[in-house]
């Protein structure tokens, strides 16, 4: 049975593609001076982020080989399969082919379960296994760095071994990268409530819901539609579930396109993210610069995904 649990869970946490639209799509609202500065460096595309990820795997593998261990790079999805959909997608062709991505998620789950690195590590002796862990990420004695994210929570990470070496080669300052990445990735709670109450966004959402109702899918928002696809997957055979998922996803994307829900959502998200720049602008700009620095280095290490 194919599962879309992951997609639904992500959709329930974030409203749109978090921080991938900052600086894109104008808004008619007057913005404060700090917001007008916005992100000076453009956001990376999905393809560029994947290239950094692939380069990091390549660097870790080379480092582990130098340490005397074997290492397999994780299985790669195609560029099309790796597309970030966010809360709402208006790509009808993609939906017609992949639905909400349940089969892609199943493919990823299989790759994680059959990761040859796990079997390789398990087959090592206890002593070699400890050495492997130390080589990979520094082991239990690796230094720990922390980042306080918006809302007050603190996230910690062990930094050591080949993983830290790869990050250092790509980003330079590992601690600064970790801090800015965690801040940039955890701004949603600060603006999502405002976005959900935004008049332009809610008007577009109601138009989307009316459109879906006319198509025979009476759902109030894209999250509810995806939850319905999940329930269908639990209550029928995989083949029928995927057919139903694709049909629902196509209707979802068609209505999002016809009502401009995605573009309006992107515009309003940009508006509310920019309002946070007075407090987080320096962190966001540093995060963007480090991403581009990593991309420039990654382009010399790994090629683009097909």
C-alpha cells in the first residue's frame, strides 16, 4: 500500500513552501524600509539544493574511504520526483503523473530501509562499528552545538567526523550555518497564523473550495484534500488508491491554478516573512549567502540531477 502520510504531515505543519518564496512575487502593500531591502540573494531552486546535498554525500563518501570504510551515497530521486510541492501545488501535469507523491514517498521509504550503509555498519565488529560512528559523525564524544530557534526552543547537534568535514567544505562556518538554517526553517509559527487570517489568502482559499466542490470534491482546503487521499489509500487497494489520489490531486492543482491560490499564497507569505526581517533579516541574509557559497563549491563536486 502506498502512503501519503509524510506529505499530509508536512502540509499540516506549514502553510506554503516555507522561505522558498521570500523575495519573489511583488505585493501592493507598502513595506517598511527593512522589508524593501528583502533578501538580496535569490532563493535557491530545488535543483540547486539537491546539488548541494549530492555534493555533501560525495564529500562524506570520500572522507569515509580515507578513514578505511566503505560508504554508499544515498539513492537519488530524479529532479522531477524531488520537486517541493508545499501546501498547495498548481502543477496539473505533475499531479496527473504523481498525484500527491505517494509513490515517490514509498520509493524513498524503500531506499531508507535498504540503505547499504546500515547493513554494512551492522556487519562490522563492535570495535569497528564504534570506529565507523566516530569517523562518520564524531560518535558520542563529538562536540555539540546548539541553536535557539524562533519561539524559544533549542536544537542541538553533534558535530564531528566526515559529516562535519563535508559541511565545513561546503559552508565554511558549520556553527553559523547550523544556527541560520535552523532559524530560517522555523519562522513559520511566527507568521502562519497571520497568513491563515489574511483576507486575500482566505478569499482565494474559499474560491478554491468552491471550485473543488463543483468538481465533486467538497473540501475546505488542500490539507483536507490530501487527508482524504490518505484515507482512501487506507481503505482500498493500492492501484485504486493511486488512481483516486491522482484524480483528486489533478482537481486540487487545477483549482489552485484557476483561482491563483498558490501565487496569492506566495505573495502573502512573502509579505509576512518580510515583516520579520527587522528581527531576523541579518540571519536570513547570512543563511542565503552561505547557501550560495555552498552551491558554488558543490558545482565543482557534483553534477546536476537529471
